[in-house]
C-alpha cells in the first residue's frame, strides 16, 4: 500500500496511511477563493458561537417517549460504533432506560451540544470492483457511528423532513430520499420530454449527466450551516446541526487495528441518517440560475440537465448556458465537477447522420461529446430511445440470478413452489420490471424479449425444463405476463400520483397509458 511516496506493510501502518489519505484528500478543507466565501465563513462562525436555552417553540416540541419508542422499533441490527452500544441493546431497552434516553435527547437539543463520542466514527474499507488494491482511492469507506447518536438523528430527520415538505423548501424535481418520490420520477420526465421533441416537434434535444467529485464528502460545513440558518429553522435545531457538523473525527479500522484519529473537515457524515437530507438541503438552490429553457432532474448527487432546439448550434448554446450556470454554482459552494465522468446524449431519429456542427459543450474547459448511450438512475438510455441497450443490461444482470434460481430449485431440501415464486419476485422480476413506465413506450419486439427473460427465470424457479410452455408456467405460478404486470403497475402509479396530487407524474403516466391501450 503506497500513498505520497510512503509504503505501508503492517496493519497499523496501512491504517495510518489511509488516515493520511482521507484527511488530506477526501475530508479536507477547501480554501476560500471568493469574497463570498469569507462572508459565509464569518456568518457561520457567528452561529457556532451562539447558544439558546429555550426548547419549546410552537412548531418544535420536546421529544416524547412515544417518538423514541417508535424509532427504536424501526432500528436494524447494524454494527455498533466506537461506543460498542448495539441496536439490539436499544431494542431490548426497559421503560426506565427509554425515559432516561428521552431526557438525554431533549437536554442535547436544549444545550445544542452533541457528545464527542457520537461524532467519532470507525471507518472500515471495502475495495471497489476492478480497482487497484494498492491505492487508497480504490476503497469505499463505511463509517460505523454511535447507534445512540443515530437514533437521535432519525428523530431529527423525520421532524426536519416534515418541516421542509410543509414549507415546500426542497426543489420540486429533487427526487432523492423523499417520501413519495423515486428514481422513476425523473427518468419519466426526461423520457417524455425527449420523446415529445423527437416524435412531435421534430426538434433536437440532449441531456447532460454530471458527476460531482466525492459529492457527499465535499460538502462545505460553513456553507451548509449558512444555508440552514437561511431557511429560518428553529434556532435550537440549527444549534444541534451546527454541533453535529463541528469537530467530527474518525479512525480507520483494519483487522481490528485502529489508525490515529483524524479530523473530518468537510462532508456530511457517511452512515448518518441525516446526511442525505443535509445534502439535498445544501444543493437545493443549485438550479436557481439555470435558464428556463432547460429542464433538470435531481436525485441526491445525480444531476441532469436537458433542453431542445430547432438547430444543433442553438442546442449547444442552450446547453452551454445551463452548464455554465451550474458550474458557477458549484464553484461558489466548493463542489467540483468531474468532466471525465460527465456524459451527454443527443436524442435523434437519425442515428447514423453526421451533423456539420454536432452538439458539444465544455465542462471545466473539457469538451463533452455525445455518446450512443449512458446510464441514468439505473436505466440505460440510448439516443433513439428504443431501450435495446437497457435490455442487454437486464439480460447481463439477471443471468446469474437465473442460475441461482435454478440451483435453489434443485437443492436437497426441495423448497415449495410458493417459496420459489417469492424468491423469483424478489431477485428476478424486480430487475426485469425496473423502469416499467418508460419501457411501456417501447415497441412489441422489446416486450417479446422481456417476456423471454421472465420465462427463463420462471422455469428456473419452478425447476422446469426449457421446453415447458409459456402459458403453463404462468398458469401454475399465477404470475401474469410481464407487460400485463407492467400495465397494472402503471395504473396503480396513476392512482398514487392522483392521491398525492403529483400532477407532473400523473400527466406523464396517463400519456403512456393512453398510447398502450
């Protein structure tokens, strides 16, 4: 293991080397480069030095015993943090202990102070697929935090989310980590937009998908505190979150050996229930200066911009204006775009046509040219929107799962058909059906291929030979044909969108339903 010309061999040396890498290259402080940065830092420092003593406000009541009990019941049996208090201990808490926990949580909120041990993480490392194990950047950090601290964070997260949704603070098209939203929301919006431009308006359209370098780990603490205060949240909540971000530390754990402790000078704490919500608060205004001719989709740190025009020249110009606006926002808030991982698709009904002025944009002075296909929120999108590339992806992903189903159906204990059907639904059909609203726009040849995939998986689950008739396997399993199942899900999604008053999703879903009926 080597970093900065230093080689480590023992577990302790490796742990300390990783600590150097994460402290200096990942969770490091980015220097102020703009006058605006000085202003934000100054205001954040003022907030850090303020404290309040009043807990009761009209909208933020004290934490109740019932709240604590509810969130304890929701806990999973995850690993313990540095304090070695496990969730299993909390789930077996006595009534007296829960009362004391409730008092402790309320006192923490009253004082705006979080115990130091709750802000310390032990980080274990997972090697990323197909990466060089000798380089520190090849590992994904997994933080083990105090279970007690995370219990309080879950309570604060629920209250904070309710307040943000009630006041309509989060962007409409931010679908990440929000109740009632999913990845399909923005996939559907993009697909409907591109299809309408291609089939109806006969206009050029393109989407650019950004990659933000270490997005969650790069959040500027002072900037986040500044934004939280700007939301006019109750002061004791701001004090809690300020303490939550301040003076966080971590140690790397390798084979039960801990590194030296190091400071986390940036980022939302990995593994914390609050981190995703804090990130989407931090980026809530990222699209404010993007021109109105461009639409956007956000899912946590996945950011997409798309627009259209009658000519390629204007299409490039519109995209560049939008890219420049987003890039400027990133620089203001100390996030860095990665041009080498940023991708673009130009949607066209003439895939082989060579354009005199093909669409292109610059990100950080690097030219981004269109690709034939790309992956967006788990769906492979191609420039013709025919979904064949996505089917290739499904077939590759599901092949080992079909093998697993076949193996399970032939094991000595002979699982019953109902068990195998449930396993099929869990590990196979969920993969096949993902992205069903946009796949329903595909031609029948696509659905014939999807049906073949389901047939293979069903036969494997039931332990039947490959020549068993399609009608028979669906009859004995009581599983509908895959397109019928997708259509049923589509109708259910329309009902859900209606109940939640999600006008955008309802309109797009109804458009698709009308076309297939």
